[in-house]
C-alpha cells in the first residue's frame, strides 16, 4: 500500500462526521490531518507531534484549516504513551 493510499484508508476508517472533535498523536507532516480536516465543517482536529519541524510542515500544509479553526497543531513530548480502547463509549 502506497503512502497516499495508506492515509486515505486511515481517513476512511476514522470516518469523521462534520462535527467530530478529534485528537491526532504523532501527526508528522499533517497528511492524515489534511484529509480529516477536509471532512469537517463544525468539528475540529487537534494534532500533536514531538518534532517541531513536523509541526511546522503540518501547519503549512493545513494553513486553510488552521485559519478556519478546523485544525490545530502543537509540539508535545512525553516519556511514555498509552491507549485504552473504550469502544463502548465511542459513537
């Protein structure tokens, strides 16, 4: 699967609704965020990455969505990360 196909596949799996509010961890250059933000109207996506250069690239790539308050990006570092799947709590 090529890179663009991978991000399109991920956006389709996430399937954001126009009013979804999402958090992206490890957003890199913002390719997936761009696909997701393009599907939002009143919702938003907040993305974090530990690389300041990746955040700069993501902001540049998603400039229109940042201006429309559909996307925001920030640098974040953690010594550990974890995920608890709470599927029954998700819509």
